[in-house]
């Protein structure tokens, strides 16, 4: 009886790891565990985390505060400071 083939065929790629990282990887894996499977799972997890990220999940105030701490060109920086002043000066109870 032959082995069933995977629907998502693996392709060989070549990567270079620092020796210290390869040693740590080998220390974590048991004799029967696959480096390829471990690395593929780590890559998938990282990509899934990035896909799950959405700017809509971050409050506007937090985004503006983050952008204000970055070094930006003059026009953009002054616009952000203006928006920040508008956000922080508005009182939700007065908007009704």
C-alpha cells in the first residue's frame, strides 16, 4: 500500500540559520521530529498572526499617538498634531 500524497505538496527551499539557532532548534526537537515541519509551523504561525492584524482593531487615539512619536516630514507632522489636538480636546458628552 502506497502512502497518501498531501494535497499541499511541499517544495524544498534552502535557508541559512546562525549556528546558535540551529543548535537550539536541535535541542528542542526529539530524534523523530522534523526540522522542516517545525520551521513550516513557525512560519505559518507568524504569517497567521500578521494576517490577523487590522488597523481597525487599534483606537484612533493610539494610532495618532504612535505616529506623533515617529519622525515625519513637516506637513504630515503638523497635520497629525492638529488632529491630535482635535481628538484630545473633544468631549464626547458635548457632541450630543
